C-alpha cells in the first residue's frame, strides 16, 4: 500500500464508527483521507466530498450515488462523536456541520 493513501484513526473515531452504515463510513473515510499524516485540523476546516469522487473511490454505480450519499448524510446528521481530551473534559461534537446539495452534485462538509 502506498503510504500516501494510508489512513490513521484515533480510537475515539474507531469507537464512534461501530454503529455507522457502510455509506456513512465511506463519507468519514473520504474525509479522513484528505487529512495529511501530521496535519492538525480545526473545527472550521470543511471537507468536501463530491458525488463523482465518492462514486470513483467506492465503485458506486452512477444511478445510485446520489441516493447513497443522501442516505448517509441523513444518517450522520444527528450522530455525535465524543473525543476524550488531555484535560479529561470530553468534547462532544457532530460528525457533520453542514451539507450543500445541487441538482448535479452533492458536497458535504463533514
């Protein structure tokens, strides 16, 4: 495996993913793969996943990609992730902060 395509996940993310559907996990993995190995991100940094990128990455049929992404977005909208911080004060946040849909594409800020 090419080291540029490796994904590293914190245990808090692994645990939060247990109850997710395959399309939801695909959105999460798409976003995680956009983060550099030693990159520090903030809550203000959006990640955009286009229908085309999703379709190509996961070999999803074009006739199903928008439906699959919509179902994943709807499922993730209310999901929470709890991140254990070094100060022992857990941080609870949402997986998805916003989403923008256009007739021909879907972009999700996760």
